[in-house]
C-alpha cells in the first residue's frame, strides 16, 4: 500500500523559509530518489508542509535515516518540525495537468 509522510515545519523566519525552499528543490530529490513524489507547500510566511509519497511502508521507513541526514544539513532553519505518515487512500492526478510543468 502506498504511504505518505507529511512533515509540518515552522521556519526561523520568512527569509529563512525562502532560502530553504530554493535549496530543498535541489537537495530533496537527490537525497530521497526512491520517493514517488515530493510536494512542498508554504502554509504561511514562516511555516510549511511537505508531502512525500512512497511505494510502501518499508520504503518510507528505510528512508527515514536519509531524510534525517538531509534535514541535518539545514542547521538554524527550523524552529520546530514534526512528521506523521499513513496509507494513501486517494492519489488522483488530473490528466490535464500530468504533463504540465508545475511550480
């Protein structure tokens, strides 16, 4: 069963969040290539959420260590962060946007 890991973050500042997002777009796919998808969402000026989708729970669990190493590479970025994960019950992608470039 497909698994999603949702991470909520509070950044040190809006400027720190801006810089992190630019770097994360490069670092994340390299650090976690086995993920089926990564989505980064700015929920406020200094807060955010990411969603990573994995083929199964075994893959999600196996990549926890790599995820932590990646986050450790961003000192002084987060005031707080936490994650949760669970089975994906719907993963719909609109066929009109499948080939569109997002973000």
